[in-house]
C-alpha cells in the first residue's frame, strides 16, 4: 500500500513510513515466510509479506527495492501449484528465490525442475564456487539447511551456479544479465550458518537498501499520524496487561495524553498481581484515564461446568465484548478504539489486501471489534513483529519486566486450567505459576526461556505427604525456547531449578502432590495445552 492509499484507508499503519525502502516477500505457502520478513527487518530494512500472485503492475505500483520468493510445499510442475506473473522478472527489480522460489524463477526463465535423485532434508555443506556480492564475507564452505524433494536439473540460458553441494549442483544460482538469484537452501532459519549475512548481502549489496528503518523514527511518525487522525476526539484503548496492548497505550499516552481512556477488564482469569500492576503502570506512571472493570463473578459464572476449550474461548470472547461495550458507553466523546494487533495477526487473518490469501485465524479480532462496538479502529502495531514491539516498548519507557514479559493467551488461565474452571482451581494454578516464574528469575533464566507457565491437569494421583496418603492434583510445567513462536523447543532447564520448582509447588500449594515437566516441541505439540 502506498502512502496515499494508506491515508485513504484511515489506517495508521507503518507502510507509508517505509515506502522509500521496502522489500516484498512473495508467499508461496512456506512455514517460514514470516521468518524471512523478520530476518530482513533485522537489517533495518522494512519488509512485507504479500500474495504470491500479485501482478507485475501491482508490484511496480508498490515500488519495492527487492523481491524475495519464499519456499512452499508444492512442486512447481504439479497441477494447481502456485504460480507467478512472469512479467515480474522484466521489472528490473532484484529477485531472490528461496527453495520453491528459486525453482519457479528458474522454470519461468527456461530452466527445468524435476524430483531430485536425492531428497535433502536437514543440514548440508555447501561450497561457494564463484565470487559474487551475494556471498560477500561468507566462507567458501559452510553449513546450510535444506528442505526439498525437487531441484533444478537444467538451468537453461542465462543462469550460472554460485554454490553446490555433493548432491545438488545448483545450490545457489544467479542470472547473468538480470538481478535474479536463487538459493535451494533456507537462509532464514538459524540452522544455516551465515543465513543472516546472505539476506543482508541481498538487501544491501544487491538491492542497494541503506537500512534506515528503525523503531525511533517509527515512534515519531506514529505519534504524528495519531495526532493528525484523532484531532480532539477521545480514544479508548483495551488493556490486557500484556506487552502489545501496553505498548499501544504508552504510544497513545505520548501522542495525545489526556485524550486516552484505557479499559482493563478483570475477568478472573489473570495471573497473580496483574490487576494491581496495570493500575500502577497506567494510572500512576503514564497517568492515563484508567477504567478497571471487575467482571470476575460474571466470567466465572458463565464458565461454570464448561470444559471444552473452544467453548471456553467463545464464552470469554462474548462476555468480554459485552462488558467492554458497557464500560465504553460511559466514556464521552470516544470515537476511536485502539488495540494491539501485530503483523502476524494481520497476515493470518487475511486482512491485508495484498497479503497472503489463506485465512488462518478466523477468530482473531482484526477488524472485528470496531464493527461490533461502533468505533473507528487504530492499530499502530499492525506492521510490527513481536520483537519489534518490545523494542518500541523499551524506547517508550515501559518497565523492563513488562517489555520482556512472557506472552499470555487471550483467554487467560482458562486454557491452562484444563477441564472445569473454579475459583479454587484457579487459585491453585496461580500459586503454582507464580513459583515457576519466581524460580526462573532466581536462576536468571526468565529471558532465556521465551515462555514458561504452569498447567493444572484434570487428573489426580496418589501421593504420600507425611504419614498420610493423598489423592491430589497434578501440575505440569511448560517452558520453551524459540526465536519466532512459529516453532519452539522445550527448554532444557537445569535439574536443580526444576527440583526447586517441584519442591516448592508440592510444599506450598495446597492440594498438589505431583509435578511433571513437558518435553514436547512445537510441532508436533503446541506451546499452550488448550
């Protein structure tokens, strides 16, 4: 979207701030397409994920400095496989094809793609065989991550090989007369030793990007955009206690001060001390007009006897809107509603006209709340990834413990208290969860684990406490490490840390006699249990 279109749409997104220097990632269905965009942004170059079937004319209008064609699960020669407008290669815009992206580029320009004699999945050593700006500063031999069954068998006219493996003669290629490159491996994943350097070389050496996109400038531009759009009107911000909504509230407070009213709904499913923390930060530190709604009894009453996780989510969503609407009606002159929608939410909701076509998150509130509540929507973070939101929060002066707080699910403890939700079970879960977090801080492991929490299981087991035989609850501890939350591995916490957690939980939390540790990765498991 160019600046004029962004202005006409009424969005305060960040697209217009990056129109001078932008790289587009054409998504062919890769699980790591978002990761490509994030890796490029690490070079201070703005990047957006867009549909693979954008026309050459539309791309010309968007005026990117470069294009990256993502990987994908299909075979380029298969029936119904995602295709590309071949006129894109005539635009003169630098192109980097990754895996499927390389294959579709080579095929469009006369090459031949066939099933490989040797399928490659995992680490592979490549050898760089030609001097080129793409491989500037990269050793002649290094390890990359392969994930493909097909490969380019014949390059056709115009392409030449830049790097090989023992089973893939065209591990990296470039066109002789056009700025078109291809990589059969995935530079965006951490398993590729110099993947970040490769992407940096492409956007800077090949595309000529200067890397001028930074959070400080974005804050200034967002503040100016919010002031111009809002004028003298009042903005309502829905606070959840998490980093996303807190950054939105801090940004609004800096932009329009007393014109911001924050609504925080205590649904009875919060972490320990969360309500008090929000009150301290936003009524005292940022001095915003904070409305705290105590709806604990209403939520727990509606959730009584409900064990199905999807039904829990539906009830929580419905009641939240009803409670929020009632409180919002008490705020005079409110015209706008601000919320902490992030770029992955926009992508997965199919809410971006040029974005990927598949809608993954039907339930997400992108564009939904204003329709139901009657407000115009402000989403100042809709072009940012999570790590960029944290950077913005730090620059806005939010406390470090809030900026780096672990993610918390929208339905709260409802999806960590498996089966029936009662005040007593929630009390047990909060106490155990508090111990897990305290021990991580004590061991200086909180920042290393990107998400950690306790889960109260719907089973009881036999135990012995003192001279008594018990039949009590089980707590599962979940802790993961991840760069992007699209995949995650279980955290290898030291045994003494786990022992302290277990010992404290069974001694300090009444009704728990057993603690287990979740050692499942994502995939096949998810991070949350429900």
